[in-house]
């Protein structure tokens, strides 16, 4: 009976952790859209890292991350970030660590035009001061482009168009699974 109870306790704990991580992701998108700096700052560990795969963003530590957001917000007007799916891998050796992959979309107003983005976050989570936080976030893009270019751009690898030029998208073409499937390795 004791072993059944401990198994049940672990399983419930894992479900609670998964729910808390899902809410962390939701709080992030809402805080970004609302420009709620206090909440945004509270979502990261003090030594967190937030970067983009293309290297445009790369901040270490809460203060630098918030400064990076101030820079992003200066270039953006209204935004709408929506998280879709989240895969979570709880660390079996450390109950205060987990990793995840989050798929998302964003609608933004930047450079006097509406842009849309499909993105993913590769996350490392860590429990800090009794609650789950982001220890590391790496942002990558399937596309980031003006709404009017959406249909034509999906057929091109050059789907990163938020910076005034055309750059290759981060995924899927660069993923090992994509490359293997298409015999590019």
C-alpha cells in the first residue's frame, strides 16, 4: 500500500508540475503582450538566458533579458502571442528541472506594418523560490513576415523578413530529422 501511495503522489506531483509549466508559458505570452515588465521579470531565474537561434537576441541574466525586451518593445506596437502545443520532459534525476518545446504564433505591428510569425521556444525550466521559471529560452522561427507576403513566402526558405531583408528560416529545413528525410545529410 505504501508503494502505491508513493507512486500516486509522484504521478500527481508530475501532473501539477506539467500544469504549472503550461501556465508559465501562458503567463509569458500575456506579459509580453501587456508589457507587464514585473510579471515578465518574475518568470525567469536570476541567471536565465534568452536568445534567438539567429543570434539577434542573446541576453544573460534577468536584468539583461528585461533590457532586451525593452529594445524589442521599442520596435513593436501591439502584439498578440499565442502558445499552442507544449512538450515537457521532467528531469527524472532532479525534480526541480525540466525541458520543453513550445509552438507558438505571434501577430505584431512593426515598422509600420502587420507581421505574423510562427515560432518555437526550446526551453529549460527550473524551480526557483518554490515555483517554475524559465532558466533558458531559445526562440526560432518558421517564418516572420509581413501579412501580405505570407502566401508567397511559405514556398521559400527565405521566410525571415522582419528586419527589412530576406533571411533563411530557422526550421524545419535546418532540423536533423528534416535533413535526413530529404537525404541532405
